[in-house]
C-alpha cells in the first residue's frame, strides 16, 4: 500500500500540516525540519498528490513554455535549461510549438491557461496588444522581446549586431548585406536598427535582403539576391540562415570567406559543425531559460510589472569571416590583424 502524508508525519514526528507545507510552501518550514520530512518521505517512497495539492494551494506547479519553432536550434538549449531549473523548484514544464504562427500562439496560451501557473512566451509573433490581453488570462513572461507592462527576458542582439558589423569593417568590408529575419520580429528590428547605425558610423554601406523566414532554406534562397547586391560580407539574422547561405554560395562556386564573409547570430551547435566554422554572435539562451523561470515564479502573481532582464551577447570569431577588399596592408604588404580591444569578442 502506498505511503500517505500521515505516514510521513508519523515517521518524522511532525504534524500533517507541516509535511504539507514542506512540499507546497517550503519557505514556511524550518530548513532542518524540511530536510527531516523529505528524508522520511524518501525512505517511505511517498510522493505528494499534485492534483490534491493544487486544489489546496491553487497552484498546479506546472509551467507552459511556448516557442516559435522547436526545430530551430536556438530553442533546445533554452528549453532544456528552463526544464532543469524548474524541476529544481518542484515545477514541471509543458512545451508547445507554434510553427511561427501568431494564431496558433494565441490558441496555445488559452489552452494552457487553466493547466499551468504561468507561461513563458518565447519569441512571440503576436502583437503587443494581443500579448497584453492574454496576460489577463494567465501570468506571462516574455522571452526574447520586451512588452510594455509585462516581465521579460531579452538578449542584447543590438550589441551583437554592432560587434558583428564592426568586426567586418575591421576586416576591410565596406559593402555588407543584412540577411533579415521574419517580418514583425522584435529581434529582427533590433538587429537591423543596430547594424544600420554601426555601418553608417563606420562609413560602410548596408544592404538589407529580406524579410525572410528564419530557416536554413530561406538562407539558401537568398544567395542570388546577395550576389546581385555585390557585397563582400553578410550578417545573417541567425545561424540557420547563415549556414543555408554558405551552402548555396558553395554550390555556385563562391568560397567563404575567400570571396565573401558570412556572420551568423545565436552560436548554436550548428555553427561549430559547418565548414568553414561560423563566426557568430553568441546569445545566452540557456541563461535566458533559467532567468525566465525565476521571473515567472517571482512575479507570477503580479501581472503588471515592468521587470526586465537583459543578457549580454558576445562575438565569437571563427573561420567564415576573412579579409575584405579594403583591408589595410601593413609593412611588406601583409594584412593587419583585426581590431581588438572589444571586451565582448572571443576567438575559437
């Protein structure tokens, strides 16, 4: 016969209500007492009834996590980190994929609203108004996009785009294409704004190719437009598009980085497997997943908060970016090395 909460109370020498609080509200129980209760529960094989606990506490100890495209390698590290972090707080995570569809996104939030204590909404495609309205149904934390009045975790892609453009300019590139991402994406707008400003400041030309779906296939499809633009370097919205572009250029006999340099954004595992290995902007997706869980549990009952966490990005220089046509030559005709001194650059 399975152990009951009364068995645990008897074995640990405390009241039943103390055992209940040890599982449902651990912050209300002395640490030594809780450890004693948990040890007794473990020895007896007791597992609390989550459904019954939800009826008592009004909490399900479940979190919804909705992503734009689970096949995009940007999201798995975020999902894995959020799940692991939530498990350590005695929460389960339900993951759902919208396939970049704002309508599906809204349906999923409403479907999860009664089953979870809150939802992490990652790279949403809905309007701010829609998101704000949904926050009245269930506590939300928005990841990878700020929404006024709601808690959010964002990665500083503007900083990353600036570093990428400055890196390309330092290599001698004065004509750069920006391979844009999906229409309506906050990340895409931030990258475009920052890259445009960085190029203008450096006296370089920035040609925008897009918007495009954030997929490898769209990167491949953009190859002809990139070549027609006559640029010597490309900054892509994400690693997937950069890898697709490199593959398509290779099929057209255009070598990277000898004839054209390519930089991605995200630093996914794919960026290290492609050849040449991809220079890219590292985004702290795992840290974002953990921060979003913390923010939801901290601000879940306050649905109108301006809490915002901004995580820094970093330029990772690998093999897909090389000298451009305006690279300054040093003594003896040798090319000068790239400009250093930026704290958020690294080389692999």
